């Protein structure tokens, strides 16, 4: 089992904080790419677009690399609906 597979499994059962870098690896492996925000005012907002379907995931990148439980639950539900997890 590879690193991304372990991260995906950990995200699937995670109920609390989760590493943002590990989540990014899961998205890249699933076919999502980062879209750079227009202008200088993008701040910590991040948009990931699936290359084939065009599905967009919008979120705020945490400054301490720790995603809070509410964000984890929302993204897990969204990715499970799309069949990524």
C-alpha cells in the first residue's frame, strides 16, 4: 500500500484534524489540479478542478497545515459522493 493509499484510508475514517498536505496528495492522485487565484487577492483560498469532469472543490488552506474536523467532514462527504474515496 502506497503513501497516497494510506492517506486516503486515513482520511476516509478520520473524525478529527487531518494534514492539508496529505489531502492535497489525495486530490492530485484522484485527478484534481490546483487553479491559481486571479490577482493578488487570492490569499489562502484554493480551488481544485477535476481534469475530466470539471468538478470544483473550493476551500481555505489552513496556515498550520491542519484541517479542522468540520472541513474534513464536508470534503469527505463531497468526495464520497463523487466516488473518489
